[in-house]
C-alpha cells in the first residue's frame, strides 16, 4: 500500500471516529435530559414511556 492510500484510510478513520463521538454525545444529551426531567415532552416522545410528574407533590 503506498503512502497516498494510507492517507485516505487514516482520513476515513478520523471521520468515522468524529461521527461516532457526535452520535454518542447526542445520545448522552438526550438520555441526560430524559433522566433529569427537564422536559416532559422529551420523555413523552419516548414510545411506551410512563411519565410521573412529582415536582409539585407535597
């Protein structure tokens, strides 16, 4: 494999890793928002989710 092909393979790996990091960051954000209860609409949008709003209970 010549040097030029190796550069293309390295570029492909770099793009793949960056895309994976972006996807994982998005999932972490969505999971954190759902667990914190900041947005009921986000929790309700999850299919089959049960929403218990306990913020105003005595």
